[in-house]
C-alpha cells in the first residue's frame, strides 16, 4: 500500500488506565508510560518486554514487585496498524491485561498462580518521526 507506514506511537485509555507506547524514541528504543488512579510510571529500553505473537505484539511492563507478596505487570496487545505518515492517526481499540502473581518465601499457595484483569483501551495509532 503506497504511502502507508506502520504506526509507532499508541496513545490509549480505558477506565482509569492511560497508556502511551512508542516503538522508538530519541533514546533509540521503545518507551512506555502507564497511569491509573494510584500509579504514574514510565519505562524505557530493557524495562519493556516485547514479544511477537499470533495476537500481535505483546508489550509488558512490571508495575509493582513486592518481595514475599506479589508482582503486578501490565501487558498491551498491539496489532500492526498502517497509517498515513502525515495523518493525525487511526482510531484503535486494544486489549490490556493486568496480571498479578502472588509470591511467597514458602512457595506457591494453592490455587491459580496468576490472576488477570482485562480492560479494553481506545485511542489512536500514528506515525511520528523520532
């Protein structure tokens, strides 16, 4: 498709969650920001785990790690999105998943080892020159 390019900036929100994800930055790598009622966090480089899957790109960051209690992460499922380079972007709706993993010194407790909370995020995907 002539004139189209892959989006590299995603600005999304759903419920109390606001996410900005850029696949590239002036720093040379991806950047990710997460904000909700309790947290306002920014991530870059190796703090962002990116996996290519059949669902799209799954981008994961660790929101909280409390030894002997829990680890909380947030994953964003990002599909490939093509856009016009000079446009204001394309509207998208994507899935976000907050995962809580209980941790204890005594080993895993009985029951599920991961707890999930899913949210749909809406916003824009666009291409920016970085």
